[in-house]
C-alpha cells in the first residue's frame, strides 16, 4: 500500500479535488483511514498546491468558494501532518501519555463525528425531497389585516407632532473634557530658543510644563532644536533628566 | 364538509404561514380537540392526488402546499426557483446545529474537528440557522439554532420530528474497522 504512493498520491488527490468530498480533518481522516489508500506522510502538500495553482491559472476562472474550500483542505492536511510530527516527539518526552488512551479518545471522537456525518446525509435526502415544495407564502393583503388603531384618533397634526422632534437639530455635543492645547510647537520653539540664548543651558525638568500633552510638545520642540543643530541634548541615564545646551555656532535658525 | 372544516379551510387559505392548532382554536373560539378532528376531515378532503394543493403539517402548524406533481407548473408560471443545493460541509454543520441546538461555534468546531465559521455564515445567509442569544459562559459566545425556514425546507413539522441521532450511530463492526485501521497506521509509522 505504502511503497508506491510517493509518486502517485498527489495527483489523485488533486484530481479528486471536487472539494466537497473533504470537509474537515475528521472527514479527511475517516476517508483516508477507511480507504487505506494514502499514507498521509507521503502526501506532498506543496505539490498539491502547485498543481492547484496551475489548474487555477489554466481555467482562468476564480471560484472563491472552491478556492476557500481548497485552502481549508490544505490547511487540514498540514495540521494533520504537523500533529503527527508533534505526537512522535511527545511520545518520547511525555511518559504519562498513554497511547491506548489517546487512540481510544480519537476513536470516540471519530465515532461521534460519524454520527453527525450520517445525520447530514439523511438531512440531504430530506432536503432533496422537501426543499422544492411550494407552500402558501404570499403576504396577507393589507386591507385584510386587523386594524388596531381607531382611525378617529389619527389626525394630521398627530403625525406632525410625532415627526417634529426628529427634525429638530440635536444639541451640540459636550466637548469640555477635550482640553485645548495651551501651547503650539512654534510657540514652544520660540520660548526654548529665548531660554537657550539667555541661559545657554537648562534641564528639561526645569522648563517643562505640568500638563502631559504640553510636556510632549516641549519634548518635540527639543528634538526639533536638536535636529536643526541649535541645541545639544544630553542624558546621563535612562529616564533621567535631559540637559539642553546651546551649540557654540548656531546653524540656520528656523521658524 | 363540516362547517368547522370549511372555516379552517378559509383561514388556512388566507394565511401566509403555517397556523398551529392553538392559533386556529383561538381564532375560531373552539377547543383544540374540535380543531384537530376538523383538521383530520380537511386532511382527507385534501389528501394527495385529490387537488392541486395539499394540506401539510410543517414548521409547527398546518398549511397548504402545492402538490408535487403540479410544482413544475407553478414554477414555470411564477418563476420561483428551487433553493440552491447545500454542500456536504453545509449539511454537516446544519446537522450539528439541528441536533445540538442551542449550540456555540466552538461546540460545532469540536464535533466537526474544523472551524465552521464559513459554513455557519452561509447557513445564516440562507436563513436556515439563526442566532438565538448568547451562552452564559466565558466570552458569552453566540448560540445558534435552526429557523422555521429550516423546518419548512426539510419538511419537518417540528424539531422533535428529526430522526433520533442514535439511529445514525456507526455499527459495531464499523467502529472496530476504524479502530483497527488506526492501530495499523500507528504501527506502520512506528516501524
């Protein structure tokens, strides 16, 4: 059974890729086991994919349904193969893994799955027999529907009153929790340049505002000064204070 | 025909969906037993082969349906088409939902051994499966169940009408077969 499959296993799988035949790993497993045709070790997934892609290119059509089913099938094959690989290693590593117990559980799951598989077949037959049946399905003519509202109570003005609230403009949303930035980058650059000119050197902690967002603006301004070559930044340790000092010969001043 | 049977006939004629015995009893102000016996008389009147329509029990009620041998004429006249075929993957997912409902996506995947996201979506789109609230479990997953349309399209009077799942169990020799093949595969690999 096993010896000659290497060369021939992949093409049959591909040509049999009706893609409805295989639905999931269990289905695949049951089919493979019962047919005893293919040793999963010998199925070269890369080859199946290559052939499928060729087939796809030849046909010139892209069937999304069929292709997604193909991807599911290939993924299932890969998962099974990788699980088998893991299993072998696990057997060596895990002494307490009882192979008989594992096999028993697998059989149990397959048996349970098969039950639903058979039920699905029965449903398929019921579908064939009944899905084409035509039942009375027209809507009831509106004039036959029971009227629940006494007509006298419905005046035109009632309708207008019901619609009025919908036409009114909603109140403006409350944005008070969104704080306005007190400083802009340009202003902050200006302030820091003045400080640099006056003091020649200062620390970030000394000049940074309390507000988190404003601190961030100050930090960006420092980076800007650094990249334009106006200031040197020096930090002795991570998260430590930053010393800002003026560059001896200032480059072109921005802003 | 019994006067009550004629009145039932009129209601069933005009109703767009199956009417349960309870609804009919309420509408005509009669006891359910009376409705049942009048329905039996009506069913004899509309027995298959007698008229172009038949009286059928489906989806929790009684309704008129076109006789099978007249369906082609109606289709030709109205342009109504048969619903699209269901793939084996869809049927299988539907079977799991129908027998285990209400059921979560994870439970379906557990039975099928494969994620059933696509199949569930397709079944929902076709109106065969619908969301029925959420499970009281971590992550409150969505619970799925079958719809009234499911019952109609599969010719079921109610969910109890599904053939029992036990009837689909593998025979003992089939289970043995799977077991021995698994062992054989394992041994072959061990070599």
